C-alpha cells in the first residue's frame, strides 16, 4: 500500500459527504488528488535521481554516461505509469458513459454522473477502475430485472441510478485494490 492508495481512500471517504453537492466540490477533490499524485510521482523520481547520482555504481546510469531518456523511461515505468493510466482509464470511462447515454437517449446516467464516475474511477488503479463501471452497470441491470420480474413494475424504460452509491462502490474497489495489490495476475495482462 502506498501513499496514492491511502490518499484515494481518504478522499473517497470525504466524498461521501459531498455526494449530493455541486460539481465544484467534486472537481476540487479531483484536482487535489491529481496534483498530489503528480507531486508524489515527481518527488519519487527526483529522490531516485539523487540516490543514483550519489551512488558509486548507479551514477553511471545517469548523464553524461547514459542518455537522460534512460532515466526518464525508468521514472515513467516505476513512478508515473500508474498515475497516467489511472487518469486515462477515467477518461475512457467518461467516454463509455457518454456514448452509453447517447445510445440509450439519456436514459442510463444522470448529468452529474458524467463527472462523478470518472472522478471516482481515477481513484482506482488501471485496469481495475473499469470494474467500477461494469459492476455499477451490472447492479443497475439487476435492479431493473428484480423490479420487472418480481415486483411487476418498472422496466428498462425507467431510469434507475446509483448516483448516491457510486462513492460506496468506489470505496469497496479501493479496498480491493489495496488488499490485492500485485496479486491480481489476470489483470496484469491488461496493463500496458
């Protein structure tokens, strides 16, 4: 468990209290997470550079002995990759939400879920962050199925949303992410 996982868990718990607030609070929390993630990755990269610079053997991995691209690729792979792919995954989730809502004529997600779900998926490592959206859609589908079959009311034309429960689902996935870090081997195949 590292700093980013703890920060994402703390911020998602804070977002429980902003569930029904305006977009400004959500964007502030997202910017805090984004800036802290970049700052923490940059700090780790800087400290790694300094460690290599003062070590008698690893100083040969830095300029003028090696091109700077060697260190930059190392820093990307070890410090920035998770952060970049986490936010790219959130962007892809936004696109999926947008297209699903257009396909079903605004019948799946409310407007505020356009920013709530991608912000919450940015708190979870890639590719596990897609499971937040998939599990949410599965819950919505099961909810429709139960209302249609058992209660004989509703149907797929009625809009059912998890907008008040996405935060709790996100906390569940963050805990799974922390508990299973580097042990979900089937997910490692999907990582770039």
